[in-house]
């Protein structure tokens, strides 16, 4: 039975919702996959691509069979695609994959900033330069993206007017990660001996 284009019932709504949610999943996977490719994460990109295309094939076959009789499914498909882009970007930001270069330009408190950042387990290289009105120091820090907020919080706590800029890193030979304090209390039960 062909449902007229103007009729919108529970079956169409349920099908549309499934298409919408499936598109969010497959486009989100595609967004994270693309970022994984840029960062050189081959196996992650492989598996994300596999599941992305598998979901896409199922969804596109469902839409193509019914699109002429029920054009509203195309709207669900398009909305799922658009929403999937936004969700994928959010997921990637939450995962914070990869490394980043943080350059902090400080006039007054660069030694204090460097010492505090180093206390948290990060490496800092200081370069001295000349600003428009006075000497400045550039603090050069390579860190995991997930650690960026912590470092920026430390910087802004010490020198709120410090200028900073970040850059994506395509390759780095070594990242110093913060030292994890030893487990104490209840967690020591699970430590291997």
C-alpha cells in the first residue's frame, strides 16, 4: 500500500525517527573518522569507516525505497545528516584526540607560569623575545588536547592578560604526560603485586 505524500502517521514518524537517529550515528562516526585520518590513526579510521558505511547503506536503502511515496523521509535524512555533523564535532571535542602546541606570551610572570605548569608534569620551553613596549617570553608547551584546559586554567590564574595561541600537531616524537599520583586507600586493593 502506498501512503500519500501528505499523510503523516505513526509508521512514517517511527521510520523517520530511525532514519534521523541512524544518520546522526553514521555522520558522527564519519566526522571522528576524518579527524582520525588527519591524525594518522589508521586502525581507528578503518573501524570507524567500516561501521559508518554499514549504517549508511542500511539507511540509504530504506530511504530510497520509500522516498517517492513519502518525501518527508528525505527531510528526516537531511536533518539527521546536519545534526550528525554537530554531534560528531561535539564527540571529537569530548574525546580530545591528538596533541596540540600551546604558545603562551607572557610579560611579567613567565617563570611562575612555567614552574606551575612543570609541577603538573608538563614540559615547558621558554623563548625570550621583544614585544611592542617591553621584553616578553614565549612559553612553548606540547601537550595532549585533553590537558589543554588544565594548562590554560593555570596560565590564566597566574597572568589573566597573557596571550596564547594553539596549533594542531600532525606528528610529535614524545609527549610528557602528567604524573599520576600513586593509588591510595580503596584503590590499592586492585594494584598488581
